[in-house]
C-alpha cells in the first residue's frame, strides 16, 4: 500500500473508532470514555502508592491496581457495551499503527553501513554465565573457533580483567574484538577497540541485550551474530564517556554503550541483595528513596537545561525513541552525535498519573538531547549505574559523547534492524493523505 493509502487508512480507522462509540454507545459513549480514563488514573495512582509505601497501604494499593481495570471491564460488560469498547480500541490501534507506518519515510535514515573485508585474526571473549548459560547452550565457542576466531571463555571461579585480555589480544595482532556477554563486559572491550580503532563485534548472549537490540541483532539466537565474521558490514557509532570529580582526568573515564543512571535506580543497584532478588530489593528500597527528603539531592546541567532535585536521571548514548518515556526501549540510531537526557521528578500520585497519561508531555519528566551533561549533588560521592554496573563516584560527574568513536561489525542481514517509526502525529498524517491526493490529481489534469 502507498504512503497516501496508509495515511488514509489511519484517518478512516480513527474516525471509525469514534463512530463505533457514538453509534452503538450513544450518549453513553462519553460515559464510557470517562470511566476508562478514571480507571487508568486509579491504576496509576495505585502503582505510585505501591512504590512509596509499605505494609497495609501497599497491600491496598496492589488491590486497587488489580481492581480498577477489572472494575472498568465489568461495568462495560454490565452495560452490554464491552464489545463496543473492544472494537473501538482495535480500530484505534489500527489507526495509530497505520499512521506511524505512513510517517516512516519522513524520519531520518538508518545508520550507514560500509562493506568490509573479513577479519583475519578475530578475538572473542565469552562469559559462560551470561544469559543463563547461552554460550554453552548455543555452542558459541565451538562455532566461533570453526570460523577461525580465537576464543577465551572466562572462568567463573576466578575474576578476569576483560580489558586486559582485550589489550593483550590487540598487542598480539588481533584485528577484531568481540564479546558474548552482558552490556557491562561489552562496554569494557568496546573501549579497547575504540582506542585502537579496530572493529568491535557483539554476540547477543546477555540477559537483556539492550545494545544488541539497537544494533538490530538476533536476540533469540546469538549464534546468528557470528555471521559477522564471514559476511559482515561495519557501522560507525558513538560512545558515551563518564568521568568523575575535578580536575578532569580523561584516563579515569568510564565508557557506556547504553546509559548511565543516577538517583533512585542507581541507589537500588548498589544493594548487595539486588543481584539475587531484584524485584524484592526494588520494592523494599523505593519508599525511602522516593519520599525521604534527607537523601542525596541531585542537580543536572545539560546544555541550556538546568534541573534541581530530580529523583532519577538517565543519560544515554544517543536518545531513546520519543515514544519511550521510560528510556527502556529502543534507540532509533546510535550515530546522532548527541546524548539523551531524561530527568524524572514525581512527588505524588497525581503527577505519577499525569506521567503515565501524557508521557514526555507530563510535568514529571524532562527530556533533552545534548553533547555534554554534568550531574552534581549535595554529597561528595554519588551512586551511578553504568550499563547496569554499580559504581560510587566523586561529584560532579561529567558525561560526554565521542561521535563515531566505535567501529561495530554486524551481520549483513539482521532481523531486528530498526525502522525508526516515529510517534503518532495526526496533523502530519492528515497533511500527507490530503496533499499527496491533490498532487496526484494535479498530475492527472495535466
């Protein structure tokens, strides 16, 4: 279907979604919409109370989180209009999906790929514990060696410095460095690759594989990443660097391929209990971190943006997609030359509800794209999470971006190459549908 047709489909589906409510719900359609928004607001408030309280208040809040949406569905069913709501929601989902698809070509192009020759002496480091044992389950070491790579499988019984292993490999003539492991291990080896300007290769053997996802790699079958050794292309991407204290000491910089977090999440990952029971640790620590004013108070300087007292700050190597308020989804590209900054400051249930309903337009979330960020605090040191690794660093902490610092070798054919679908913009969709129609009509008359 053409972009004009897709845009028209979006407009038609959106109109149909509203028409279904009006025709079959009558005046009650307004009530249906009001009940739905009220249920969503109560659910958001319940989540906030769960995170900021303990004991019986948390139990009641959890009950509200379950009861609010269930109550809305029961009211719809009792009125005999549940099917109306479901059909309307389905049509609305189709409208948004079609509208975003129509706008795809208006977004910036994907990262530029460059054809390259095959590496002669690739060196790969593999962590057998990452991702619940994916290295062994997918026979990654054996497959890589069969393709001519030198492979070091880390010994879980002793701590090994992956930076030192990678540096020695480069001194020995390695012309490609790769990692099958978590994002923290990848960042350490990526730094060595960037310093020596040799290609870096990612094998999606971690648990979350955030970096691999943004590169479009296959996260279900990490063995497919090994195709980069035989039929690969190269991307030039940015690297994030973080240094602490004054004066600047560039030799002490930390690299991040995904993000550096400050505030609530960074404090949580410092807990020794976090690795063993993440959910329970988060629930135990969040009430004090979100509501106690006596904790560390952050301040942020990011270009012209200054913010005092945010509860959480996320600085990312390239900004996350605009439709992803939490910064947990996909970065549309990794070569924009800018850091993404998200600052969260939510003080009550009403602000939490607004953040859920309005996303980045909510007062509790501030977003920016800049080249450098400085995070300071009313304390000599602060907790920092760098690609999920827990650090404690002197203040202030400086974050910068090195544009095009890393050469990444990826398979030529990747299943998850991002298409960069933009957030929905009804005005642009309408303009696209009508303008292209007029252009086509004008050509026909000529």
